[in-house]
C-alpha cells in the first residue's frame, strides 16, 4: 500500500492518448520488428493499461464515497493517470526500480508498489498560504483513505496551481488532466476537457490566426457543475489580413468555430454548452483603450489555455491599474492617497512632504477622470478642479487652495526656497490632507450619482434608437412605449434576434425607470446591447436576402485582382489585392451610374460603411461599366458573388 507519493507532473507521467488507442510512447523495439508489429505492440500496451485503469475505476467507489463525505465542497474531481515511465521507490526512495505495466518492484528494498497515480483536484478558501496548509493536511488524509481502499499513489493539485501553470505558459498540465480516467467529477473535469478539446480543434485549423484562447466564468473559479456554461474567449490576429474586412474575417471564422464547439462537447461526453466569444486583435486593443468593463472582467478573471504572449501582459497591466480609466484603475488612484497618508506618519519629514503631494494630486486626477477629463499635469490640476467642480457648485474653493498649497510647498522644496520643514508644519499638512481626502470622497459620491444618471440616459437613448431601427427594417412602426413588446413579437419570435437581447432591453428600461445602477453594470449592458444590436441587424439583412456579400464584385485586370463594393450611392475599390499595400479608393455613384469624385480611403472607413449599409440595391448602368474600364482597363473581367 502507499506510504508516500511523488506528485505527478507532465514530465514523469506516461503520455497516453485520451482514448488510449493511438501510439504509446515507450522503449525502442528490436530492430527486426516491422513498423506494423511495433504499432500493434504499442496498441496492445495501451489497451491493457486502459483496461487496468477502468478496473481501478470500478473498485474506487468506496474511496470516492469516503472522500466526498468529508470534502464534498472542496473536491472538483478525481482522475486516474496512466503509469509513469520512471518511478522512485515509495519506501527507500531508490531509483533501482523495475517497471512492469502498472506495478513496480524495488531491487534495493524488495518493495512492490503501484505506478498508477490518482490526482485529486481541489479548491480551498482563504489566502494562498492558508490553502497550501490545507492542501498538506488534505494530502495526508487522502493517503490514509487510499491505503484502506486502493493500491495507487495519491496526491492533490489546487485550482490555483493549475491556473498558475497556465499563466506561465505550462499547458502540459491540461493534457495531464484530460488524458486520465475520471473516477469522480463534480462537473469541472468534463467542462475543462470540452474546452481543451475545442481549443485543440481551433488551433489545428487556425493556429496562424489565434493570439489567445482564454477560459473564463465559473470554470475558472472552480464552481463549474455539469449544467454550467463554458465561457471561452478567442482573440484572432487580423493585422496582416488585407484581402477581406474585419467583419468578413470574424464572420467566416465564427461559423466554423461555433460548429467546433458543439463537436467538442460531444467528443468530451458532456452536456455543458460552450459559449465562445470571438474578438479580432485590433478590436481588442480598441476596447481596452476605451476602458470597457466587460473586457476588463475578461482580462482580470480569464485564464489562458493558449497564448502567444499578449494576454498575460494585458492581465498584469490591468492588475497594476495601468489601463485607465477602468473602475479598477480609478479605485487604485483613490486608495493611493490613504495608503500614502498611513505611511507618511512613519517616514521622515521630507518624504512626508512628497507623499502629501501624491496623496492629494493622484485622487484629484482620479476625480477628474470620472468626468472623462484625462489626467492633467500637476500645475493644471487646480485649474481644472475649479472649472469642473468649483464652478458647477460641487466643491468649495477652499479645498482647491489646500491642493495648491501642497503643490507649491513641493515646488519650493525642489527649488531650494524651503530648506527645512518643521514637525509642526508636517502635522498641519497631514491634517489638511486627511480633511482634503475626506471631502474628495464625498465629492466622488456626488459625481458618481451625477454620472450614473447621465450614462443611464445615454444607454436608454442608444438602446431605443437601435431597437426602433431594427423594427423599422422589418417595416414595423413603434415608439419607446411599446418598443420592447413589438421587438419580442416581430423579431425574437421570428428568430431575427437573440432572446438575450430582450433581457438586455428590459434591464435598460428598468434601470432608466429607477435612475439607479452600478457603472460597471451600465458599461456591461452598453457593450452587450451594441454587440446584440449588430447581430440583429445582420440577421435581418440575411433574412431579407440582403447580405452584404451580394454587393461585392471581384475583378481581374492586367493580371491583377481587385475587390469592388457597390453600396447604393458610393463605390469602394481595393486595387491589386495581392499587394500588402493595397490602394483603396472611394467614388461617388452619379445619377447616370458613372463613378466620380475619386478620394483615397482606408479599410476602417470601408468597415464602417459596411456596418451601416442597409442593403439597398445598386443599379449598374452602361456608364458604370465604362467607368470601371477607365479605372481598371478595357480588359477588365467582373465576377459577382465570388
């Protein structure tokens, strides 16, 4: 029976395929064996190991029951792992060990023991130090229970340890977990296996384009059940795509990747739904710059199952509060004042003066950021404070004077005008700074209420505009009073909009009625509303047979290729699309069909035009053809629908 164990790692556990049917890693076969004979022997070994693991699984019922009776809340899953290719003796720690399938014999002390590992995945509450102490006690109890019921090597791994490996790019731990035979699963193991299978499918087909494959939601927090959705985010690199728009790229990849999600769940044998969000890299950068809370939640809580080196730096920058003006960053700014004050009481006088400067300046900049004002330099901060807070009656001028006094004191010290600072002056500035911060906290609450109402109003107006625009596209007249009802009846019921959109609309209406809400929630609703509105417009256009692709014309001329977009009153031509420096031009479509008023354009402008295009037919006339011949040459050939 087990006395002590090695912790299984990807390096010391035999890598066996998930179905135990493909080639096993093993010792070299004698030279006289054919490749087919070697393959047959390897498959036979794999089959034998699979049978032994399945046999152990059948015998583990008592062990599983005993563990769950004591640690039901903490245990996420238990997995039997394939044999290790090398093993130290569990009694004398010698490496003079002979391996025979799932059994081992020590030639030093004659001990017999198992080479099968049982890995228990657990999640404890508390700090990391507290979790590690609980883990040590947990391992001891597990071995005691295993000694009574199973002949295996037992160890545990914390969820924190698994995610730490992923954050460091050590994804082998995922393979180690997914290749094993589960003997108990609270839902976490199956969900992770489905995500891992889906990741491999995506990478196999699109590895060139995949920047990051990230896990989020309940699975990351260790709360996944057999009914939980599996939330994943995929970032696609669109920076070197020149032959199609960002919308085309996402559209082409989305259908394939979503299809793979259903296949992955089936292959993993779980019923969990895979929710896959796809972002292009340029869109992700813009969203981070715009400080969108949904994306920052994704960065803060997400765990990369695959990353080419961008996600982890993003996560670190967010943690440090360097990406502004997020709620996290503003919170960091506000807390910095109190932290500096606490430290000031125990530092030298000159350092204290420096701390007073940052303790008042940084929160003041944070308050201005809440109004959308970029953080100003120190000398401009009092000016902007008076303009944005004193003038509207939100703050008394005496508080700005305190800030000015502190800024001036620091300046005088730097320029040598003040050489010594008395303890009495330090106490005076300490008292003023604490009072200033207390008043600033009150100001922040005032601003918060004001900004929340403003953002709720803007979200409500934007939502109503999009909802009424969608109804207009299906020729339904409505106003704000019955928009939600008409939307459900004419769009959701006809599968032209997601039922999730109705939930968002109702949340916006309720929030607008109460005039109360959390800014993070408002930003999340705004992000979801915008995304769902775009999806709805696409579905309506598709239903009407007005897909944007219908208005794209492919052309060949002089051995080159061009893409032409005819959008009712404007035409866009991408010349020589095989050239990375594709020339892009915009033309006005005149009443007679000719292309006039040539202007240079960019892919961003074309994307925006396609986003707003309602699908109105464009009539091609003789003059249109003549214009294309002048621009591309008389040998031009046009293909519609390519």
